[in-house]
């Protein structure tokens, strides 16, 4: 009998992979204002550059899934981890727009590779376990997000150059990947499932997931610029908002199972959506720095359990195979977080960045508005 995929070592490796992905991705947030100033691009041009990150990820994701299905997830986790470690300093050193575009493309491909592979690994570990583990794994992504944004903000605040700070961030991510490597599963994969067109009910779940992920992506890529542009913080403190958002998201995910059990899916979607909208209102209407930063906290608390509930509903629906439904929600959701923020650049260039965030809040209102429909059994 082959050894179980669920061991303390494989659980630790999965958590380390999720931590490394969240950490490296959030290290980019405090660097955005510096990259914009260094390259001299405007909001629309920055939007195009951020689109490179999304393109790299979306191209790498299906390739990674195809390879992981045949060779297992371990090689792709190590490849993606190594790529993001190498690319992070390039984001802080690129002085030309085309160099930054190339660095973002490679960084996005690395993150997309790691994202898919670590979820494949997490599924294998969870299937061998006698209890759910996925929420805990994803919580480590949030822990990494808080730690990455916090470390980079602290180092920049203390006067380190963006390049020196990015090297420190790469060192932490590399340590996590190296620690995970020997503990990752070496089992071979099987044949990938056949593709299928998602049904209407699944498309609605996927659309709501994309909007919620878009909120996270917008705060990652544009939150610092919003705070700095409104003169609420200094450029070196721009990552404070996303750091607070990450803390709130982590707390919400760690307590999410108990919240869903107490309130039910519909109430979690409805109340979470309303809390997120309240956070946007506070962020955009308050001229008081603590009030605006509190908006990030409310958004994190409100959005934290929306996506897990959507994934759970996708797994329980009966209009198509659950595995294919979850795959559709995952792909659409990550398209939102990776490619969506680029649209923020075009909207903010045509109007203003605060108005772009108001439009994002309007999209987020779809979650409480459709909570009864999507949670109907």
C-alpha cells in the first residue's frame, strides 16, 4: 500500500507553498508607487503594465494544470517558487517600461504556476485526510500577504531602497520554498479531466468570485496609490492599507468555518457583501487617515468568507460535475484578481482613481443582491 499523502510533512509543505505565494505577491504592493515613479508612466500605461502580470499568470495556469496532471505538482511548485524569487528584485530594478513589463510577465507566470500547483497539491493532501484542510491552507496565503506587505512597508519606511527591500523579500520566499521542497509529494499525476462549458448557475458563481477577487487585486495594485494620491500617507507607508486588509482577511478565514456554520451560506454572502460595501464607503469618503485605513479592515472582513462559500456552493451544485464547476470558478476568479486591476488603470485614467473604486464597489453590490439566488439549494 502506498504511503498516505496526508502527513505532517506534506501539510507543512502545502502551508509553506501557500505562504510563499501570498508573501511574494504582496511584496509587490508597496513597490507599485516606486515603479510608477521610476518608469514615468501614467495610470493608463501602468494599467497596461499590470495587465502583463495577469497575462503571464493566465497563460501559465492551464499549462501548469496539464503538466501537474501527468507529473505531479512538486516540480511545478519548485519551478514557480524559483521564478517568483528571481523576478521580485527585477520589479524593483526595472527603470524602463518595457523591462518592467517583461518582469511582470515572468513574475505573473511564476505566481500562476505556483498557484495552480499548490492547489493541486492541497487537494491531494486533503483527499487523504479525514477532515477539511483547504481553509487552513488558504489562510496561510493571507498570512503571507500580511507578512510580505508588512515587511516591505517596514523596510521602505526605514529608508531601504526598493531593490534592497525586494532582495530581503526574495530571501524570505526562497527560504519557504526550500523548506517545502523535500516535504512535497512525489506521486505521479493522472489523466486531466475533459473540458466542459460551465452552466448558467456555475457562471453566476464564477462571476461573483471574479468580482470578489477583483477587489483583492485592486487593493493590491491600486490601494497604495489611492492612499498616497489622497495625501493620507507618505509613499513609503503606502502598503499599510493592504497590510491591514490582509490581517482582516486572515482573521476572517481562520474563523470562517464557524461563521458559516452559525449563519449559513446566504447570510454570509449577504452580510459579507454589505460589510465590504461599508468598507469601500469609509475608504473613499473619509479624509481622516485612521478612518480610511479602517475601510481596508472592513473590506477584508467582509470579503474573507465570500469566496470560500462560493467554492462550497460550486462543489454542491448538480448542474455539472463538481470538479469542473470548481475549476471554472477558480479560473474566472483568478482572472479577476490578476487581469482585472489593469482595467482599473484605464477607468482611473479616463475618470479618476476614486471613481474607479466606486465602480468596483458597485460591482461588489452584486454579491448581496444575488445571495438568495446563488445560495438556493
